[in-house]
């Protein structure tokens, strides 16, 4: 492909420049542009109007408010006001008010054109307000566009919805644009219709369009002809007053529809689509010859074109066979007048529309008994949702696509004896096999540091009910969370269930956004359901006060009030008890302190610091604040305030309270914290947490306490351990509460930049300058080049796809992007569909269809092996660039390393330390994809080591793909797109170029590996450590560690026993042809595990190892202090107040850098281990460990004495069992109980 010029003049703001008609624009931006275009059109016509937008966020319209705020300056210039509603029906009522302006005698403008927006459930909820608004009417110089966010496939909703059916019941017109390119023209047409007929007009925005991005010319505006021959009723169809309730209103609604049909007749939105070869002066004569007519509605137009492409057909071939294509934009009322001229010789109509048949039903109703008006000799047949035999044809319950329409279209062609229906190329494509581990998926999960990680926990014996919001994800975690209601119904269902169950109480999760939306009414309902004379049903509402609506982009909660204010409101409602749980309860009083200072100074009109210089004023202030604190101000009198570490104890208290109680969990959303910190709007603690993986036992308690994805598993020679991903960590620090001495916190310093210390700049520059110029994929006319980017939410997947599309736009080509994120925030699956094409004729459906992907950029192996990704791969041609890094899935947090059976332990040892499922996924691709089509690299590792930020992983993959010649855009265009994006431009350029270098020189960094990087660092920063050690090498290393642990004699005991066992196993294997090396490996690992007990001496030694200090120095630069987080036995009298029933949990304390010296001294005294002077050996835990070690050695000796008589399976399971003994303190004791019980069960099964 020849080089193309790059448009360096293009700006991201160009999509709001109405003079620009060829722009890169998102669906939500196109909605903003509708408002700007309407304002400009009114000004051009001499109208002094204003614009107004209101609604409520929710996918697929979750970003409308964000985009409106971003466009504030442009909206202000156009006199357009954006005012989000606190819920959908009140937003609709706000819009209703705008239409009254034109009839206000004190008005200062000619009219207000208004837009309401809401997702499908919001349309249902606002139904009464929408129906009233449309019935009472729009204004002649105003008009209302009702944007319906329809999620047809329930990707990000509790269920799918189809709002055009609802608006049809309200007798409101509905239009359905087929693409973003049509949004502006359709929107202006809708406003014109609303002004003409007096009704509010529905604008159907399906998720697969409005959530997409595209770079295409916008459709020209329609030339509106306002017909004057329609007979309006004497009092018109617009808003008026008085207009008291009567049947006249319903009659007027019918007159509005009649006016809408008349408007559509003069300004047809529907049209016949002509094949390119038949566009001529004689077209009208030819159209009369159609015998078959395919009617496509809205989005289905592009799905149909995609189906034709997959069948190897086009419109020319259809038209040659007298098959016409009719595109419908006005869904209701159907414009029969524009269609009738094309039906003279039509024998069959095939209607294609997504979900239920709105157009098809109208068409049948309008044409039934009217055939004599069309052609008395012909019997017109209509198929669509059902075929001629009444069987399902076009499905109602799924999203349409080219592949879904294949069988329905083939059915049509067979019925009409279409000449080219004998064979289709789609059947020749090779389908990849499904995932070998279909249940191993990456489900959406709470962000690192998310408040819901803690707030959604419930005490043992209790259950919680789910609700709308991110916290709903708790329902697929081990949180005893069940059920869901509509938004605003949270907890009310319990009032209906309460009488008929023995369960005395439930917790109800309720997001702060939902509370202000409508949840407060649910609390009132629970209070009003007074049973047995009490104060409502026994329920505790957990109001999750997170300060942002993270699910739709981090918007502020509408109608926000402070936590103290909320307690007063709830107390006034009549709840019986309120508890506030916070990560920082002191801040409420700090806020009160500052507010009081401000109030004092304002009252006396003194400078801010005046009271500091006025003794009497200061004393008076102290008296005032002390009195407020004694009164529990600023909270209500029934409110108690607690630290979040006491959550369980608080919940246990509240579940005993009769009636309705409230728990407010106050902690800012982690994702929003991260956003604000980037903008310096939120304090960043100068603290980072690290885990010494040598101290870590892999018990998983840190994951249990924090439920945090940044606590990542790491495979080492000593089993699965944990580490903190510094790049995704949001500094919640809940993981530190895990009962484990491996945690250290670093105060001060910064993460050390990697590239400066790892690379010579000149070598980098030379390598980049000498790279060969990469090929660019040649775009074929009529065909789009299709790229799937698959990865994890929050890691930059959406950015990569946007950069490709913008690069195509800058080079004068066309592109579309459709992101499928569903519930995904951080940690969930994201599939981004990118299409690049050279001509508009190649712009079919935005979603890549089955086996149609040309390239897959796989940033995550789990998402890339999902069913939705695999079905897009064509084994014969799809190129795959795969990141080989392993990132844990959320479900792994639910089953930590110490909670598996003996069989599971054996399996984990056999399958590369529990990474077997990941390995199966890699093997799945490697065994099916041709070697010349599969390209693998650990982009995450390179980004971490050499760029110092794992967020660069996906840009690195993009650069790799570009240099390999797999992209239809140039490297220069991508670099310019990165510059336009304006986020970390220099680092992003570097990441992209690093990928390019690795594509040509995969071993470019080999000389640098190992130089200046300790072995500990390598193990800490990879998922594989040195897992390639064979049995002999591992045993040598283990013996060396035991010598450091105790002495040479102790190490020799280990080596001798292992050698004796292995020798006998080898002899046995030669006799039975069974390979027992793995059995010896299991035995050696278990013996080492029991001999290298991490007692006080060993923890002290490992925490003060020079290797660990060296590792910290490679991670952190600058001055920093180290803190240890320990629960020393001498301080076991300090207990954690948040304890489960019957569980004693020692409380960890933070010890400063000074504690390093006591630790070193303790490590030096390891020679006391096992002697009468070993004070630690007298504890129950240490005596038990000594006993278990002796028992295990005894079992080994029994096997040595009668090796061949004992079954291999029994030996494997018994020898692996010690590996489940993990953790410290009470966690270890619980695992020992499990170990002893499983040993007893195993022996009973074997010897009975």
C-alpha cells in the first residue's frame, strides 16, 4: 500500500465544528452535535431559541452527561443548558417544563428545543412522565427528542429492552437511525417532526451504535418541507393551557400521529436503496418491476449488507433478480404512503428488524385487505419473524448480525428461486475449537482498592441482597449475596417475603447513586411495613457511599449530600439505628472544625487566621467545638461512627436491631480516587506496600481480607506466593490486615523509572532508526479490514482501538470501533471491534462477525479464549499477536492457595504450580493456529521492566503489530493519533516504538537480562520465577536454603532422605515402566515445606536478607523508610475488635525501620532453635509443627520399607498433603486440622 498523507491539522474538537462533515465521532458526541446543529439551524432561520438536555445516565447512554460537561463551552455559546435529573421521570418532567416556555407571557425567547435521554429501564420508569409530556404536547418553536438507550442483548443491563414498543403504546413517533453517520440528520428531522405534530419523538439509540465510534462523512441534513395541507384541529396539537383531563387529549394524540404520517409523506425518512449499477434516469420505471421486497429497519440495514457480503452477493445481483431493498427510519407510525408506490408487482415482502416486529406488525395491519388496491391478481406474502409455515425465521431474542441472517436470507432465496443460492463462501470457513476450559473465564470484578471489596461482606449466618450498581458483582463472589430488583426497589421485596420465612433479618446493599435516584423511597416502604407493631421489617440497609457513579464513568451523584446530613435525614425518617463505617472517621470532625472556623470568621468578618491571634475568641471556639463533639455532631443522635476494621462487629450488632437500621459505608470509589489523583484533586498517600514473597506462605488471607486484584499470585520454586502489582494498586491497604508477617510498607520515595537504568539511549535510538519500514495492509474495496483487541478492563484496550481508528481517519480512510465492556470495570473482559475500510460501501455492521477477524491483538489469554473472541477467528487467515503474561482472574481470589483438596495439590504440582488452566489456553491456540499466524511475546514484562508502567502493555502490542505489517495504517499515523490523544504522549510513543523494536529484534534486551537485576527481583516481577529447574537442581537449591535456615547437618538430613526415596522410586520405575520422578519431586517439596517452617527466627532472617533490600532498591528511588507489619507473640493480648464468633485474631501493628535491628538479632539467634532455650518452641503451634514433621518422616520411612506394596495413587496423595499446611497462627492451625482430617480419611479409604 502506498504511503498516504496524514492530516496534521485535525483536532479532537473538530467533531463539534459544524463546518466539518468528515469527523471522528462517538455516538454520544453525535447526540451533543444534534443539539448544536439545531441551535445553528434556528439561528439561521432567525429564531431566538434555547436548548435544554436532561436525563439519567445508564448504559448504553452512560457517558452522555460526561460528554455534555466536556462540551460545556460549545453548549454555552449555543445557549444550550444541560441539567441531569436525579431520576428519569423527573428529568422528563424538567423537559416538559421547557415546552411551556413558549406560552409564557413573560418569556424571553421564541422556544426551547429539548432532549431527554435514558436507558431502556429508565424509559419504563419514566413512562408516565413521557406519556404526559407527549400528550400535552411540544411547542411549535421547541420540540422534544426522546433518546432511547436500548441494550438489546442485555450486555450491561439486568435484562434486555426494546423501548420502541413502549413509545408505540404512548402513541409517540419513533425514529431509528442505522448508524452514527445518520444521527445528526435524523435528530434534526425528529425535532422538525416534533414541532410540526406536537408530539415528543423517540430516537432509538441501540448500544451497538451509540456506544461506538466512527470516522465517516455525516449524512446531509434533510430538506424539511412543512406541509400546509394537513387539517389540524381548531385548537392545534401543541401544548396549551387550560387543558384539563378529558378524552380530548387521547383524540389529540391520534391527531398528532396523523400529522406525523402526513409530515413523513412530504419528508420521507424511509427510502428505496438502489444498487450502484441501476442508478440512472430510468430508475423509476425499473422500480415497478420488483417482485420481492426486503424491508430493513434501522440497524438491521447494515446487518443485512454484512450478510450479503458473507454470501458473496451485492445489491447489483439482487436488483438483477428483481429483489428490492427498502430502508426504514421511521419505525412508528409506519410511513405506508412512501412504500405503496413500490408494491405494484411485489409478491413477497421480507421484513428484517431486531427484537420484536414493530414494523412488520404495522405493515401486516396496514396491507391486510388492501391487496386489491395494489394488484388484484397477486396474493402478497409477508415474512419476517415467522416463515410461511409459522416457524421462527428472524429471531426476536438476540442481536442481529450478518451470520444470524444467513439462514433466514437463504430461506427467502430458496422460496423465490434466487439464481445464485447454490453455494456460499461462508460455509468454507474453518471454525476454531471452543476453549478447553470453558468455565475458566474473566468475569468483571471490583477494582483494586474498591470499597465494595470490604463493604459487601456479611457476617456468618447472614445474607445480603444485591442491587443496581458495581456492588452487584458481589453476587458472583463468596459474599452470600442474592437477588436483584429494579432500581429503587432494593429491600422492598424483603418486606413481601419477611412474613413467610424463618430468616429474621437481611442486609440490603444500596448504592448512594441509587439512594438519591429512588432508593430513599424503598427505605420509606420498609419503614411503612410495620409488622407486630414494630418499626418496619428487620432489615439493615447498607448505603454504599462512594462519592461517584463509577459504573458509567465516575460522575458525581446527582442530589449529593454529606454523610452527616444523610444521617439526619434518615433519623427523621424513623430508622431505629444508624452506624457510619469509614476508612477515616476523623475526617468528619476535621470538616466540622474547618467549617466552624469559616463560620466564625465570616460572622465576625475577620481574616481567616484571626482567631489564632485572639485568645478569647480561640477559647470560645474550643468550647463550641467540644460541645458539638459531645453531642456527636455533625451526626444525628442515633448515629455511631466506626473505623472500617470494625465492620463485622457493627453488622453483628445491627442485625439484632428490630426494624429498619442503616449502615453507611463511607469510602471514595477507587477508580475515582485514581482519576482525581492524576489531576491532583485527591491526596496520594506517600506509601507503597510490598510483600516479601519468601516470607509469604501463599495462604491467601491477604486476598481474603482485601479481595483485591492487585494482590497477585506469583509462581516460585516454593509454591504459589503473592505480590502487589504497584501499577494497579490504588493504595487501599486492606491487604496489610492479612494475618501474615510478609508485608512491609515503604514511606517516601517513588517507583524507580526503568528505561533510564536499563537501556543505553543511543542503542535504543540506533535500533529504532534502523528498523525496516513496515508493510501496510492494503485495503480492498467493498471489504473492511477487521481487528479484534481483547484484554482486561482498565488496561487501555479501548485506547488502542481508538488510536487505530483515529490513525485511519488521519490518513483519509474510514473506520469504526465498537467496544464491548458490559459490566467490566477493572479486571473484566473487554472486546473492542475495529474496522478500517477505504470506501463507504465497505461500512457494514460495526461488530466483527463469526470467522471474519483479520487480526486479533490478544492482551490477555483468558479473554482471547472466550467464546465471543474465538468465534471471530478464521483458522485459515486470522493473525494473532498474543501477550503471554498471566493475569489472575477474579475467581482465583475466591479460592486461595490453601483451600484445595489433596487431589488439587497433586494437580497443581503436576501443572506448573497451579497455572495449568492458563497453560491449557496457550496450548489451545498453539495447537490450532498455524505457526506463521501466531506471534507471542510477554508484553507486560517488557512494559514493566523497561518502561516502568504496565499500562503500556497494549501500546507495545500495537507497535509490534504495526511493525509486523498487520495494520492498515502507518506507524506515523498512529504516532500522530497518540499525540492527538494527549495522554502521556512521550511514554506512549516510547511504548509503541518498543513494540516495533521487539517485532524485528525479539532478543534485543537479552544482554540486559540479569545485569543489575537480582534473582529476587526477577522472581518478584514475573509469573514464572525459575520454574524450569529440574528435580536435581531444585533439591540442591532446597538443601542450600535449609543450610541457611539452620545448618549443614539439618540440610544433610533433607538431602539424605530425598536421595534414599528417589533412588528407590527409580528402581521401582524401571521395574514397572512408571516414571516416579514427579512423585519424588512431590515428596521433596512437602519435606522441605515441613522442615523450613517459618518460625520467628526464619521470618526475621528472610525480612532482613540483603536480597530483599536489594529488590526494594530496584523498585524505589529516593529517600524512603521501611515499616514492618507484624503481630509479635509477645503482643498477642492486642486483639482485633472485628472478630468472627469464636475466632481470636491477633492485631497487627506497624513497626518502624528501627525494628530491623531487633529482627537481625533474632535471626542471628537461630542457633537456639530446637534447644531448651528456644522460647518459641513451647507454643502450641511450634510443638504441633515439630510433631507433623516427625510424623511425615515416619510415613516416608514406612514407604521406603514397603515401597512396591503401596499404591502409587496413595503415595502421591499422602505425600502432597503437607502442602496444604499454609499460613501463620490461627490460619495455619485451621489448615493443620484440615490436613490431619484428610490424612485420616485417606488412610481409612486405603486400608479398609
